[in-house]
C-alpha cells in the first residue's frame, strides 16, 4: 500500500499541470479518517480524545503561518514577546475550536470529492462531511506542500474561510482595544481562562 | 489594487521624526514625491503605497533624506520606513449597528432562539428538510428574475427547468428532482445582481429583527419581494398565506444560522465583531459563488518560505 502511495506521489509531483492532486486527496482522506476514527474509538469528552486530536492538528495544520496571517500587518508592529504569546494563544484557541467542532460532528463520514491546483501553488482539496441529518457540509482545505509534507493552511466551511474570518475578528479587536497586539493577547487570555482552562 | 500617492510632509514632521539608517535600502523607485528642506542641497524623498483588498487597506510609507553636494554627488542620509495599517471593517456606522445588534440579541434570547428550539424539537428532521425544499422552490421565480437581470440566460434556463420539474414531478417542491436531473440549485438575490453590475458592498448594516446586512443587500431584499410574482396579486383573504410564508421562511433561515450564532456567542472574542466577520465573509463567499467567480477567498495564508507571487509580506524578525 505504501509503495502505491509513493508511486502516486511521484506521478503527481512529476506532472504539475494536472488539475487534480491525487497525493493531496489521499493525504486529506487519511487525515479525515483519522479524526473520525479517534472520535469513534473513544468517548468524545475523554482526555485521550483531546490529546490525540490536538497532536493530529498540531502536526497537520500550519498553525504558525495561520497565526501570522490572522494578524495581517499587525504582525510586523508587534514585539517578539508579544508574537510568541499570541502564537501560543492562537494555537490553543484553534485546537480548542476544532476539537469542539469535531465533537459535535460524531457519526459522520468524511469523503474527499476533488482537488485542484491554484495558481499560487496551493492545492485545494474539496470534501463533503456527510451528516446523518441534513445535507452534506462542504469543506475545502487549502494545502501547501512544504519540505515534502502537506500542511493545511486554511479551511473553508461552506465557502467561508476560517483564516479571513479570524483576521477580520482579530484586527477589529486590536483596534477596539488599542495597545496593539498586547490588547488582543489580553482578550484572548481572558477568553481562554473564562472557558475553564 | 496598488496606487501611489505623494505624501504631504511638513518641516515639523521631519524635525520631530527620528531617523534610523537602514543599510542597503533601494530608494531608486521612491521618487513619487519631492520636498525641499533647505534651499537646494537637501530634500526628502517619500512614497506612499496603498494596497487595497476587500478586507484591508495597507499603507506603506517610506522616506529618505537626500543630500546633494556642490559637485552634484548624491548621498542618502537617512531612510525611515513607516508602516501604517488601516483595516477596513466595512462598518462605517458601527455605533448605530451595535445598538440595533443589542436590541436584536434581546429578541433572539426572548423569542427567536426558543421558537427555533421548539421547531427543532417538535418537527422531525426530515419534515424540516422538506419544508426548506418547498420554500426554496416557491422562491425560484426570484432566482429566475435575477438570472435574467444578470444576463445569465443559461442559468435562467436551469432555474426555469428546476422550477417546472420540482413543482410537477417533485410534488410542489417537496422533492428536489431537478438536482438529480442535472439542474442544481443556486440561490440568487438582487444584492448579487447589483454586485454583478459592479455595485460595491457599501458597508455593514444591522437591520432590526432581520439582522446583519449591508447597504447593498438591504434594498435588495425589497427588490426581491417586488420581483416575486407571489406578491403581485394578493387577494384580500389570502394575506394570511403571505404572512405564513414569510414566517416560515424566517424560521427556516434562522434555523440555518442559529447554531453558528450560538457558537459565536460562546467563542468569539467580541460577539458583535464575531458576527460581523462571519456574516461578511459568508456573504462575500456566496456572492462570489453565485456570480461564478472562484469560490476561493481573495487572500489566504501561505507558507513563509514558499515562492509566491502574492503581495503577502514576510516577517521582519
């Protein structure tokens, strides 16, 4: 099986003009299956589930680059220690956010539908989350291949980009609070504390 | 969209600014403005670059002090780089909107959320789905009218085909046979039609009871009602049907967004800002999709070390 995967990867890598990227599709299907598997093997609220989902997200999501994007140009104006604090809070809140989302989505099936290569080098993998009630939820994953690995850079839920929504929210909070990135960090910290962590 | 405009400088600004010299900064392209400081020997070169995306306006300002000696040799004394960020929330009347939002939020808690929960608790999933399909079918003439106004006759044909098929074979729209027969659903409204004519969003607008909208979408709602043949001839004894339909549509729409609202209320850093960010991105994505543009956002994160053509900046630290 691994040999077949490798062969597919090589085939796709050698032919960038293809409209689809089988290797990326396999990667995404595999990632989705792992999430479904974790959720079905343990009870949703257990420590093990949280821990496994967290490590899965941290190794597959480009959290640092996503955090930097979410700040837009405020990133440049921040001090290194503010940036570090923000990246830490960002990582915690994103992981928490997705764990919360996944938990409410048990008994679902994840199907990769298609993929395409964007002009800027991104690979967009389209998938459907099949729900027991209601129509399938469309999820688009923006991936980049860096250092031989795929990483998730953005998730579009029914066409809505999580990264852009986050950036709008963060920059509005920064402006409302004043005090640059530090103001946002304080709000994120108190939100985090209020959620019982 | 990039445009360069000269930045007006005053001597006061210059004398009060501390310059730090950056070695190796190329200022050859920074000739968009000149201002003489003292007679003829020194002058400031400055440039302002504005990059606009739907979500943000970035202002990049650079300045250099250039000395010319008697022989005409040029020496760059100091260069400063100032970055300004002016993110546009697209919300010019935020204070007003926040008041309406507060009012709507109370109505939500008192009426709409409880009604919605009862609806979900009492009416079976499958029946709610069928209600959605019927309401969607009844609205197809509005989609059709907007297809025509957008001069998208191919899509208009599909909408008409869907309407006829679903009303007859699909038993008044209870079943979406059209989608199975290769005529997929596409929601159109007059806000989208105005977008296709090049009319901008015009800013975030919180409507009482109806919720988030924009200065473009809000009048669009009225036009869509006028475009709906169902509203043209209402016999006086059938007004109740119109109200019932409007009520059902409102409940159906609210039922769709209610889980997300609850999530935002719990998890966003500021509920008002969270709803605005989510609504505007959702609406923009739906407009892009309806107009057949790429369903991708205008901007998204890229790897730091990735060869890229986009304007996205790399960190300085």
